[in-house]
């Protein structure tokens, strides 16, 4: 979004937690960054509600001073704990607040702040029902990085050292991997080795990549070199574009990237996501025909193995699913969200 807004001639500053990944990413993108501490509470330890509330109160005062000195025309929030003090500060400073919700079920920060938001960009039409003012919701889609919009199948295959004519299965579970997915596919490797012309790219996360690679190597015939275990891929857009079938969790960013590029997928929602929102995210893609949804508890069932093998050998079905997935992807989501922010800023003037 920063790239989009700056391309339209606007000045952008990013507010995030000082020790979060966003501090590094903002610096790499050349975006001004301000750190504001924020932390949720642990429901298993009720006393943390007191400490997190005190932290939020202090951070709201800090954000209020920041807004007073920087004087933005609009504050654009994307949820998360840090959005709460910044959104509240915008409210007390009478700066227009615009929100964006990635998931089918809005998080706590966006649900609270939506009562004061001028407008809320949503990815899923149904999520508006969870907001305080549903009439202010606008379906914008979920913005993705420019590198995802420009993702290329051939470039991705060259990057990953894949055969141009292979059937490619991409497995990933978020930036840190997913243990259950890792265990399942490490066990499944011998059966995958029987699929003709198959190459697997398994992004297992930095902690487990080495052990997953060892398990795979110990269970498959050494003559098969089609299973590649990686810890992380910077250019996930090109990796998704290189694939014929994707198996992934159902987080908002993963779904946005898969649908924007248009690939068939098997989505395995993270079972402990707040309000089970990943299941609702995944169902939206499945109902459009772009994905198969498999509960995490069913990963070890033979039915899951069968569905993977069937899809790998059914190119017409994969093609139809990819087309359905692409119909959900909104490649201009960044333009739509930027338009909401700009309109709110101009209204203030």
C-alpha cells in the first residue's frame, strides 16, 4: 500500500511495533517508520489483561503525540494490536480513520475501531456484518505486493531449478512453516515419488527445514530428485506462479496471493486461528470452485492423500480450479484501498 500511495504522490509513514518484522520491512522499502509498543493479553493468564491494557494506554498517548507532530491527513489501519492505540489516537485528534480487514471475521482491533472509521475496505463481503457500521464497508479485495502482481511461471521455475514441463506441487505453511503440514508431507514423500513427472517444492520454515529434508531423503528412492525442501522463499509470488497445485494454510495473505495469481489449491486452515477465521477464508475460495478445504485434523487421513494424488493427475480439474481462484483475486485491491484513504483525506480538507 505504501508503494501505491507514494506512486500517487502521497507521503507515507508506517507505525508498527518496534521489535516486529515491519520495522525491517519498512526500512527496506524506504518508508518512514515509527515504533509504538503493543501487545495482546494471554487468555490463559488473566492478569496479563491489566499489563496489556496499561501498555495500550501508554501507547495511545505516544501515538497521539506522534499524530500531533506528524499531522497526517488520514490514518489507515490494517488491524493488529498496534492499530488500536493508533486508531484511538486518530479519533481523539479528529484525523479521519480508514480501516482494511483482510479476513472473513474481523479481528478485535478493527471491530472496536470500526465504530469511528469513515470507511472500511473488506476482502469478503460477509465480514461487513461483524463491523459496527456495516454500511461503511466497501469490498476492495486484499492488496498484495507488486512482486506478486508481476509473478511469472517461467521465472519461478528457473528460480527454483524446476523442469519447465514438470507437474509442480508447492507446499507451504506461512513464513515459519507448519509442523503438521511438514510431518504429513515428509511421510507422504514415498507415494509422491510414484507420480509421473512430479516435482515438489516444500517450504518447511527455518526451524524444521533440515529435519524435514532428512526424513524425506531417508524414505524415498535415492534416484528420485523431485522433492526439494527449502526453509524460506523471498519471491513467493514467483514460487506460486511456478506451481500447478498449492497446499497451504488459509491465512488472508496466502489466499490473496494464490487467488491473485490464480492457482488450484488445497487449503488446510490453521485450527487455532481466532474465531476459526481461516476456515471461513478457505470456504470462500472453495465455494467459488478454486480450492479444496481439508481440516487440519484430517491431514493424516487416506482421503487427504487421495485428494492430493487425484489433483496432481487431473490437469483439466486443476485448470478449472485455477480459473475459479483467479476470478476471486482483485489485482486492483491496492488502488481501491488507496482511493478510500485519499477520499477520506480530501473530505477532511
